[in-house]
C-alpha cells in the first residue's frame, strides 16, 4: 500500500485495477469501515453489523477526516485513514469509546457511489 495525504489525513491505499468514477462532494457513498484507536482498540465496525455506512460526501454528515479521506476513492478501493483529533472528535471525544484528543485509525472500503 502507498502512503498518501488527504488534507491533514494520512492514508495507505489499495486501488482497484479499473476506476471509472471517483467519489466527489455531493455523492452518496456506501463505505465499510473498522475504527480503532492508535493502541489497536476497536471502537466500531460496519462489518460487524453487515451494513456499510451511507452518507452524502462533503456535507459534514461524518467527521471531517472522513469527508477528506473518502473523497477521490473508487469503488473497491481500500484506504487506511489516520485521522488527527481536530478532524475527528476533537478534545471532547465521543465517550465512552473514544477519549478526548484521540487520533483515529479507520480501515475503509468504498463499496458504492450513488
């Protein structure tokens, strides 16, 4: 995987061989993910539920790091996003699972663009 930067997010990525369309602001995207703290503690996963998260990209429906890190992805692409606190849940966190000031690691896969 290649390490790249999206805004202030760092990501390792795996791209599919073919990409006919990239996710852009305004698209509704379906993303599978597993979220972890930097110590490896898993705090959430769409895979455990069997349903990807669905949201409109660029509309602040998710944390800022996701709007930056998912933008430009192709269907089938996988990215590991390293999201600093100011693009995640900030100093307040999301108790009880995400402490304040936490850097977040998300393994993501774009499964659909609408």
